[in-house]
């Protein structure tokens, strides 16, 4: 049963690689997620998913990374909690305010989202996004808060 989605990955990948550049961007992934999940997915949510499997860190998914994403939603990921945590840690690091600070601030979130192509968000919108998962009320996301957000 697990081999069927993997066999379909090249055609699915090609369908969502709208510009044919061999990479799936966050906006292309968003459309993919909307089509498969049947619900609206924000650009930020798609970007957050993308960074969890973007091994080479270029902000885009190649076919191998895309297949890891499509195959990784099953039981195999549940068995490999360490890999999942490492991927979340890497994604968190992209958004962290600095390499030495272990939090995501509204400014660092805006900066990273801008790099990923979401230029329309201001610091206040980023502050509101953080506020939803800021469990301790300090105005920043710790790794544990980020993990809760990504698992929601």
C-alpha cells in the first residue's frame, strides 16, 4: 500500500511544479496541500511544512524532498521521532532570531517569511501569528512552542 503513493510521486511532482523548474516552491506546495487536504492553507503554513523536508536548505523542494514529504505522513515518521525532532529543530533554526538565541521573534519570523517570498506580512501580522502559540506570553516562540505549533 505504501509503494503506490511513492510510484505516483513523479507525476504528482510534475503536476505541482507549475513552472517546470524541477523544484516546488512554498506557493506551489500550498496549492498542492489545498488540493489534497481540501482546505485553505496559508503561504506561511506551506513554508513551514516545506522547511521540514528541505534538506539542501534552498527554500524549494526537489523531487527527492517532495517524495519524502508525500511518503513521510505515515507510520514510518511516527517510528522515527528523532528524525522528526531534528527536522523540526532545523526548521526552527531558520526562523530563530539569531544562531545564539533560541527563540523566534516577530521580526525574525517576518525576515524568514520574506526570504521565502511572503513579502506582504508586516511585523504586527507576525506578532499575531506568534501570539497564537506563545504559551508563556513572552512574545516569542521557544522550540517547544514551535513544536506544538507544527504538530497542530
